[in-house]
């Protein structure tokens, strides 16, 4: 088995997990980790016995096959372009970029160089979503209601909640239904008095009339990650934190018959599943689980919502 040489840029809340998981994977050699914060970089590298480098140029000199990019969205283009121009496969943590225009430039650069891009929409690898996707395939979904709320994260400063959190569920709406978004509406509010919203309510209409409602906020002291789906015959509830999916009959004969079953969930750490999928595709040339084009669609939808919010 060919050993894949991996690099990582960013050792914050997500980047530290890239370092940890990639350093422990068979067939992967972490050839360099870079972060502009030398204290954080030293701590993460020492903890995972990984090699720290002092610059992106030094990381490029290690000739990595892949690079994980886990920096603020506003820096994605600046950080990604040197690796893209070198033809290196990259995994960019969602969102693909902080603006639609920047994301398009990243994709165009990759097309010119032949570099391949996967976008880190990690919720696709959540065990509950994996089981839910298998279950709803070939079912007619009528509506999806998604709640993703929690406290304000200190790390996010360059985008609002729609692009940081809501974009997860925009992607899940299209992923679970297999349908395109045909219309959007949105209401947002900032309670902090800055330029970025911390409350977001999105309403999406998809092909075949499916409706998706997405509620996100940074105001709730307890995290909630919940999905409710109505099909023509069933009502489905998924808890993405508890990793559970419950199926209810929408037309029970009596009250006792309303509950049907719980899906069996194969528990696996989402970031490990995501990175294993990424490395497998790099090694084999198979398509990435989340393409740059899919990342662009999610970002464009979020941007369209914000541009027309009330």
C-alpha cells in the first residue's frame, strides 16, 4: 500500500483533530504541520509526535500528497492556492470559502492545475446521518426540519452563523433528498450589534416540492443538533449528538402503534471516517465524498439567503 504524505495547515478546534487522526492512520505519514500561532503549533505537534514546520513554503518543500486546510474561512484562498498550484489534493474545512466569488476562484485554480478538492462537510460522516441516508434513499421526502443551536463560539469571527453552522444543514438537505434547491428565503438577526448574524431561519424549497426549514443560533446554552423528516408514510427523528434515529408511522392504527423502531447505528468518529474517505480517494483516484462543486452550492445557497434576508 502506497504511503500517503500528508500536511496540515491550522491547529485550532478542527485542525488539531486532523493532526491527531492523520498521525494515527496506517499508510499515512504526516510530513509537516503549520500554524501561525507557534505556541499552539508546538503543543499539538508535541502531543501527536508530529513534525512542525515554520511556513507554508517549508511544508510545500516536504512534497505532500495531500494537505488539510483548517484555518478561518477568510484565509482559505490565501492558504489553499500554493498547494493547488502545485497540484496537491486538499481537504478544505467547510465552508469552501467565506464568499462565493472566492470559492469560485479556488475551484478555477484547481481546474487549471489538476489539483483535487474535498470540502469538509463533516456531518455527512455523522453515524446518525450515515444510517439516515441509507434509510431515506428511494423514499419521497415531504419536509425536513433541522435545528442546530448552541452558545457563541469564540473562534468564529469572520462569518455569521448561516455560513458557519447553517451551511451544514443546507448541505444535508440536498444530500439526504438528492434534490436541488430551487428557491430560498431567510430571516436573520444580530443580537451583538456587529455585522454578522447570530440567529438564522432558512426556508428552502427543493425539487419535487420538498420543503426544508433550518434554524440556527448562537444563543442557546445547550447544544441541539436535531433533524425531523416527514416522508409519505413515516415521521423520522434524528439526534446528531446522541447518534440516534427513530422511525414513527405517520398513520398509526392506535396510539400504541405510533412508534415503529430505532435504526441500528454503527458508531464511528466522524472526523476519522471523513479523513479515511479522503485518503482512500487520494490513493485510488476515486471521487471525493464531498466535491468542491457541492461545497460551492452550499455556500452559494447560504449567500443567496443572506443577500435576501428580512
